[in-house]
C-alpha cells in the first residue's frame, strides 16, 4: 500500500503506479477542469499530464497538488 497526499487529503492506494487522470479521480476531480502537479523535495513542482503514468515506488513521490483551470473570481 502506498500513501499519497493530494492537496491536503491523504489516500492509500494499492497499485505501484497510476495516471494523472486516476490520481485526480481519487479526489473527485478531472483533468478537463484541474491541473495536477507533483511536488518533490526541495520545492520542485512538475505538472502531470492526464495520461502520464506516475510511479509511487520511486523515493520521494507522494505529494500532489491540484489547480483549477478556470479559477472563479471572488
């Protein structure tokens, strides 16, 4: 089991890899409305495409953040 964090939600997944679309689906979001980014140690942030496979068995891969593609004013 791999524990990943998407924004502030922690999720346990039992597969060693998932696509960006599948990771977004864990928190009820879609790549059409949200951008997924992977956060690495040292503050490096890299975007994850919807069909890009992310492996959780590499060290340091467990944090993701989402950003709405159409931010509402407020």
